[in-house]
C-alpha cells in the first residue's frame, strides 16, 4: 500500500480550509498596490485563490518543470507571492525565496547555487524594473529554462503569468503530499559566506505553530502582515500562521505608516505581524482609538540582542510577542506578560508553545555552546547547512550528525534570573536594511569609492542599520556603488548622507 498523505503540507492545509469555507475571504492585497506594482489590488476568497493556484500550477507543469525542481521567486508582499508559493508546491516544486533588494549579481549566484529551473518576478516593484533583472540573471544561470512574471510590459522571452491566470488551465500531475519533502530554500550570510538553507513543510509548520501558539492567534483571525516574506521568518509569520488560523491574510508592502493604519481599520484586523521596531512605534499612539480591532501584535527582531533593552509595552488591550530572529538559522518567540510590559525572561533549555502553559508541546530548545554562543535545536531547525566541515580523522566510523545550529550570537546566563542574555551579533556580519552582509564587504565598497571616501553603517530604528558616507566626487561614488551591484536603498542612503561628517 502506498501512503499518499503521510504528513501535512502547506497546500494540504490550504485545501482543508477550502473544503470548510470556500466563499470566505482569504487574501487581501495592499490598498496602494497600484503605486507599488502598477496593478490594481485584488481581494480573493478561498475558492478564487484555489482557481488561481490551480492555473499557476498548470502553467508550471506545462512549461516542462519536473517535480522537485527549484523555482526562484522574487515578488513583493502581494497576493501574487502567496499564490505562486502554493502553486509551486501543488506542482511538486521547491521555492527559493529571493529578497527584493537583491540585484543581478546576487540573483545569479543564488540561481547557480540552487540549480533553479525557473524564476518568477514582477514587471516593476517600487519603480525598479525587476523583470529585466530576472532576465539578465537568468541569462547567466545555465540551469534556468523558464522565466515568467506578473504585470504589463514584460520583456521579450518572459512568459506572462497574468495570461496563465486568465487561461484557467487545470493541468495537474500526481504529487505525494508529504511534509518531509523540501518546501523552500532561503539564503543566509554567515562568517563563512553565502549559505542556502533548505527546509521541509514540517519545518515551516513547526515555525508557524511556535509563533501562533505563543502569540495566541485565534482561529479565523484577520492577520495583517507587514513583514517582507523573503525569509523563513517572513514566510512562517504570514503565510503559515494564516493557514494554521484558517482566517484572512491581509498584506502590506513595507512600509507606509498611514496606509498600514488605514488597512488595519478597513479590514478590521485583529493581528499584526511587523518588525518589532515598527510595533513599538505603533505602541506610542492611542491604539484603542485609532486601531480599535487590534488585539495581537507579533514583533520580529532582526537584531535579537536589542530585545532586552527595548522600551516596555504599554498597551493593555493589545498583547505583544517578541520574536527573536537569528538570520535563517531559526527563531523563538516570547510573549510579554509582565505587569510593567518588560520583555519576557528566556531561560535555557526546552521551550514550549505557549511558553507559560504546563504540558504544552515543545517547540524547540535553546542552549549555550562551549564557545559562549547561543544554539538552537528543534523541529523547525535545518541543521545540515550550518554544520562545520568534519575534522580530519583516521577513523572509519562516521561522525554523528549535528542536530543543532550555532547562531554565533554571543550570549551569557544572568546569575540573578537565570535568563539568557544575548550580548552581540555574529562577528563579521552587518545587517543593513534588514539584510545581512559581511563587514569586510563594506571595506571593499569604501575602497572602490576612491581616496578620502567614507562608508559606514548607522543604526536605524526599522532596518537595523543603513549605509551612510561621504566622498569628494559624489557622482563617481554613486557609479561605483552601482558597479558593485548595490541596491537602491544603499545608494539612496549614501546619497542622502553624502558630504556630511
């Protein structure tokens, strides 16, 4: 007997909700989508989303993409992203998540490292012609066989997925729904360099459960996601939590504060997923009056060492859960329950979800390594990509596999409380605009700017750090930055701060 449904997958979770309430609202586009992509916003029920997923899945199959091949996705936080991910899984494909700020150089490296067979993009995102970037990167990747995108004015040779949606094809193939199969590939930067990190459906569901249970997201919630879904944390905190809650997922392409508030009010959102700094900034307003339906806030910390020193949460009608992110290595969450609104104490050892409820399921384990760094173990962790090379040995017996990830974040145990204190990020890594880079690259970029130039990273409340600098020849400086393939955020930061000491 062949088992055809051994464990849940993301598409399997979607189909369960579809069977229960096909006409319920499922996906809500950003209300300013016209400005972001040039396309009108779309609001879909589960039945409408299912037809779109089926059509996109048929397009991938008819394009000759074999099962278990990798399809790269570089899309904004709109319904097209969610539909594409679920369609790829329905067609038996593995999704590689490409950050929006990546340009041709990064795209080419990632395509070649993963052996991707296709890439999905958007014609324009925030004024940047992403379709051209995808075509140019695909030309340098030997494995690419299919390039497709959403939007108008696509370059010659790029297939239109909007036409695929209108064609409404139902071509399908048998795909074993097994949660142990690879679902996504995300990308991390460590002191050892660029690192692809694959994860299974079960890894993703475990991460989503850890967040939803700790945050107490109710069934049928209307969730507003304002966190870019180009990482493990971004995917689990939006798409996976939505599938686990069986509610509605409203999307906001980061960031426009006024538009975000308007969306929360219009859609009566009760849960908000956003960068923690943005969540704390919203905590400074009169949320009871301006955001009356909001009850749950999930704040994601790209710099987990800053949680302990963060200001207290003072909104009694809204709960705040701090989510500690360690690049693509993993995460854990802790809801603030103290009367003074201070961050929860996180102690080493197994941690459950919800954390304070006896008998809860174990979602992971936190401990310190002999190096004095924090390590993660558990069902959401993909340890193999981070495993060090095996030591030279004459033994013919294979070394046991490592079942944990050393995050390289320096940490210690507080003697009074017994809690873990994260003291510093990994050496040699700098987070700029929410993305991780090697610090040595900053020095190389500064050297390319010419004599007397200065390039540095300044703290930023939302992005972690932003680049700033000065140069005698600002025009040449911008050209040099462009030659290095840096994204517009970096070039803009340099331009805004040029000639300032």
